[in-house]
């Protein structure tokens, strides 16, 4: 059972109400997390702004969802996994990528252009970024893309950790 109420909407100011409605839509992939976060509207507002930034950085949506699924799997966060799978499919993430991440075998067996995002994300989460991985990534997406990937992986990692702390996994 969640440690925080998820029905705080009526207690929010009109500005916060607008942000709440935007980030708690199913297509945000993080509706439950944000519902709990709004127990502290200022913190939730800042993270809602970060969520919006993640959606605007120059990564293809299928790459963003590959990163999100990798984080959800690596952190054992079933609720995030379940919310991201349909969004990932809609964004063009292949079944091979989804199945490989789910089985824990990815990036093995994936095309290099797909597996690099899983590999990069795993190294971010393990605090073991190798120079060769960084160089491969910057070769594909440049320094700005590598920063965007890192931010995306760390953002979803933070959200997964918040879900665990708030006991949203059992909700």
C-alpha cells in the first residue's frame, strides 16, 4: 500500500492543478509517482518541469523509452515497466528490444543501434561508465546526446527509487 495519498488534487492551487493534470495522464508513464509526489507540491512542480524537459531533449522517443524500460527492469520496478511498455511500443521500440530487456539478456542479441542504449543505461546505473561506451555513444549522438541520455537514465532511476520509497510498487 502506498505510503502517500494519491488523491491530493483538490488541495492544489490552480497553477499546481494544471501541472498535476499534465503529469498524471497515463501517457506520462509516471502518473502514480507524480500523484504521490504532489504531497509536496513544490517538489512535484520541480520534477514536473524536469519531466517536461526530458520530453523535449533531442532524443528519439524510442531511445527514451528504451532507456526508461532498461531502468525499470534493472531497478525491478514493475509498475514503471507496465506503464512504459505500451508507450515504448507506440514509440517504435521493437519487441526484440522489449523482450531482451525483460529477459535480462539485452544488449546481447540486439542490433548494435538498439543495444547501445541499453548498454549505456546499464553502465550509468552501475556507476561504471567505460570510456569505450562513452566514446561509442558520443560517436552516435555527440556530447549533447550523451548528456541527454545520462540525464534521462538518471531521471528514470530517481523516479524508480521514489516509487520504491513511497511503496508504490505494492499499490
